[in-house]
């Protein structure tokens, strides 16, 4: 590879048509300019300048080369400026995957803050269930994803964001069931309102019932947390949901928590990135908004 600095010296010399003026602009000595031009000509095996009494003039070959050199340095300059803009978050994008509920209740508050502070960053959201979005992370389609834990995957680096406390809630139609401790068998006799199959939350609760030796068939299967709480409030049965999502309804007395004689295992929400992958500056900056110790800790969490 020919020394890049030789090309820079060639360009300045061609533009100023004088070795001394080129040296002054480059803050080097005139002999250094002469040496660089000579080395470049020898490497390319062509003469680039006519040496005149009052300066230099490009040969036909020099003129042809200059167009490419100027374009190349313009591209490098543009590249450096673009890199600075990326570092300063004046350009860039982040690609995030999560379920609809996590987007609304965990991501959106932080996205609003981030977007107001860095409006030039383009935000791309990809919705899906945990198995779907972890696959997209591993394939490089998105930068990171919010997922329900636990997940064991050697290709992912997963860190905990929020701890979840899951409960069953009912409306006033089943309020009497909330006044005493009930067994899992009694719980199974109440019409159950669960998320549709395939979500990590549905898999979790199905496995919990199965581990207790109980097979359940929900009366209602829905696709969103909002519908779960609404159907429970209207008296259709007991909905499985995160406590933090229905905290206001519990306090207002429109929903009631069922007390079960067997506790539910705790769960958590984490963010997953591809192992051994460096996030973009914009994505890494947004991750700081989500990491423990930031305002996200206090944001309502929900389930997919």
C-alpha cells in the first residue's frame, strides 16, 4: 500500500501548484514535500508534475489521479464527520424487540425520555413473543430485546432489569374467593383468563400447574395484558397477571388478589444482546436508561 500521506501531499501540491506553499499548508518542510512526490511517482511509475521555474504543473497522468485523490479525501472527511455525529448522537438508530405490553409499560417511558433528549436517533421497534425476538437478536436483526427470564442461551448475554410478582386477580363477581386462602385445586375450578399459547408467561403458568399435578384449560385466552385485567374486572374469572400492572385497580377495589396456599416462583424481565457483540453508540446509550439504578426500576412492569 502506498503511503496515504503521500497522496495528501500530492493533492496539496496540485492544488497550490507550488511545493513551498504546499509545505506551508501542511506544516512540513519543502524537502519533505519533494521527497513524498518523488516516492509517489516512483511507486506509481509515472511522472505526476512538470517541474517549472515558478512552481509545478500536473501532467496528464497527474490530472487523472488528482480527481480520484480529491474524491477519496472528501469521502474520508465525510466518514470522519459521520463518525463524530454518531458519537454525539446526532445520527444513528436503535433496533429493539419486545412484546406489546413491555413496549407500552417498560420501554415507552424510557423511549420518551431518550427521544426527547436525542431526537435525531431513529427508533425501530420490533414486536413479538420472547422466543421470537431472542431469535432476531441472535440473527442480528435487532440490537437487543426485552425478554422474560429465565433464558438459557449461550449465544445471548442477558441482564436482569425488573423483578416481577405474578398474581391471580378477580373482579367483584368472584370477590368472595379473595377473602380466604384457597388451594390450587380450588383456583383451577374458577374460570381462568390467560394469555394465548406460545407466550413465555403462558408457558410459565402452564408449567406451574403441571408441576402441581393439575391440568387446566382456560376459559378465555387473550393477547394483551389490558384485556386480561378488563375481563377479570368484568367478572369472567381469574386472570394471571403481574401485580405492578394492576396495582391501581387493586387499590381502588375494582380487582381483588386471590391468596393461594402455594406461592408462585418469582420471575424477572431482562435485556438480551448477542454474545460478544459491541452495540452501537446509540444503542449502548439507550441501554443506560434501562439498566438497574435508572428510572426504569420504578416503571410498571408487565408480561408478554
